[in-house]
């Protein structure tokens, strides 16, 4: 009798527990349905406010398709939508959860996690967009990723040299990377992030490789501490001279810098920074050849500033006792259609030609008899460089070989 009573008690307890769990599950399901209905109601409410939903869906789908290679985050979709329409999705849908609910209702749109702790990545694939998706996925990825995860839940800690900082359009001189040099001319109008760094020291390769025999041909000087040089002339320049020094003359990049540089050939080097560099460099050769100004043009600097900086550069080189040969700027293959850049380029080259400075007209090396640009001497498309956020179309192998021959022919007149 006692055993039977205990068995009945256990069975009653078990049945009660099962019913309690069952009601808890029903309560959770009801809560989830309520939240989902609220989101749908919020989306429906926005539709009644005069928003053309078909147009919005078309734009959202095109944004997601354009990012098919790596997927699109919510923040990237919001940013692209604002760039395309000038309006913010958050002003329409209030928060990112509602935006996500709207995206899930679009045909062909789906999402997945980028990583166990990463954000959702959104993709779109329909019959009408399949060919576009395939083309985008076959594109080469950029060497530098500027992906921004702005959601605080997935925020990536920023670093002093982060390139994801948004650029203000009010001052074009702010469009510059932080690290080109640790000292900055006071007259420069742009501001950079102040980072606690050691004072500028000469690149380490100049000390580390003093004892190593240079592999360059004889007409490239082996003077120690000079850095890249051509026929005994120390080279000062931006990415164009840097690529020439690295890939044709065999000079290595200096280690320990986030910006690619070799001696005084520095990625993203402006005229003003070159003027400060040559004044503070530990060694300046008695003969110097300078190719500078392309970065200033691409960043939209006024010609009057470029002229002032060039005079300061030549003055500082004179103070250092250097005999300088200045070159004109070669055609800008990716900006030849932009009137503002062409106008300032022609003014700068005219300044170099008409002044009393010794100069070599590199412009003539890259144009034919009719003055048309020889595009076969340039890279097939613009590429990112480490010292500037403006894409460059540099000289290709043919162009660099052409420059070497052209420079050797014209340097003979100054010997």
C-alpha cells in the first residue's frame, strides 16, 4: 500500500513538471511571435509614411549585390544607402533590428555570421542578379581592407594608424594618411592624429646595410647613406620615383615604417613634406634629382600652395649645398579627364620650365608628337598606395624602362 502511494505521488509530480515546462515553452513562443509582430508592424508603419518601398528594396538589393564578394554588414548597407540617396535608413526604420527585419523580407536576401563573434553578413542572389554576383566574386580583392564595423557590439579596437577614419569633405588637406613623417611643417593646413612616437631617425637600412655590397650596376652610385640614387644623383620623390627605385634600381624598402619608403623616396610624399625632409635629413648628396607634386595634385591642393612649397623645397636644398635637377610631372593617367587637375598640372610644369632651375621635362617622355598621353606606359588601372588614400596609376615596366633611358640621355647635358 505504501509503495503504491509513493508511485502515485511521483507520477503526479512528474505530470505537474511536464505541464509546467509545457506552459513555459508556450509562453516563450508567444513572446517571440509578439516581438516579430511588433517589428513587422514597425516596418508596415514606415510604409504608410509615403516611402516608395519598391524603390527602397531595389536600392538595398543593388547595394548588397555590389558587396557580394565579402558580404555586406548592416552598417555598410546603411552607409551605402546614404551615399546613394542622401537619406539615412535609420531615420526611416529607427534602428538596425528593423532594418534587418526589412532585409529578411526582400526576395533572395539572406544573412550569415562572418565569424563566431563577428557581425551578420548579408548577401543577395536571384536569377536576375546571378550574373552580376558571379562577376563581382571573380574580382580581385583590394590589398587594404577598409571595412568598418560601427556597431558597438562588434566594434574593432582602433589603432593610431587605422585608415578607416572618415574624411571630412570641408578641407581637402585632411585627406592624408597619418604616418608619412613624424615631424610636420607648421604651415600645413591639414591636421593629423597626434601619436606618441619617437623623434624621426634616419631609416634603419642605411646603417644595417653599410657593410653589404650593393648589387646595382656601376652607373648607380654606391655612396653610403644616400638611399636610392640614379647616376650619382640622390633621388627625392613620391610613389613614382619609389617604384622606379624599388623595381628597376633594386633598392629595398626601409624597414620599420607603415608607409613604404626608401631613403627620400616615400609613398604619398607631398612637396611641403619633402621640403621638411631634406632640411632635417642626416645626409644630402651634392647632386639631387627631384620628382614631386603628383600627390598634391591628387589631393586637390591649390596651385599657389604647391608653388610656395616648391620654392621652399628648392631653398632648403640650396641650404644643404645640393645641386638640384627638378623634373616636371608626367601625365596623370587616371586623372587626364579632370579639368581641375590638368589645369594645375600644366601650371606646375610651366613653373618648372620657365624658372632658372635645372630641369628635365618628364612630360615629354610620356606623350607622342600630338601631345597625347602614352597610356601603354602606365599600369592598367589605379591602385592604392600606402601613403595616400587617393589611387595612383604608376608607370609600368615599359614606362620605367623608358624613364631610365630618358633620364640618362638628359643627365648627360648636366655633367
